[in-house]
C-alpha cells in the first residue's frame, strides 16, 4: 500500500480492494492513505466509510475511521459519523460511585 501511495498508484479499484480486504490492517491503512492528501479520492468513498463505521467490527479499523473523520470537512464529518461516534470510538460512559465517610 505504501509503495502504491508513494507512486500515485492507489487508484479507485485498488482503494476499493483494500477497503474490502479480510485483514483489518489493510482496511485501516487503506483508509489512512486514501485520505492522506486531504481529498476524497472518488465518489462513493465517503458512503463506504460510513458503511464501514456502522459494520466493521475491528477496533483498528474503527480507530483509523475516527482519525480519517477528522480530515473531512466539518459538515461531512457530522452528517456521516455523528450517530456512530460513540460506537466508533469505543466510548462508554463511566459512572463513579461516591463514598460517604
């Protein structure tokens, strides 16, 4: 992936293959490198990221998706990821019990 990215060979078909790969590391790095230049690589890419945020069980992929969301325009970020933000980050509320002395 790094070699393809460095040589501008990370094309739409190769990105699609990487996002569908069985390895969570390949999926995660595909997300990272596809958005590395700050531009959305092709139409439908954001839809695929949204689908992955909802369905991908890998914590590694979810971490890279959360990181990628920060590089998207603010309006796109909230529209696509706000409903999945807690699940995407793994955040869970933590209740503290106070002790009375």
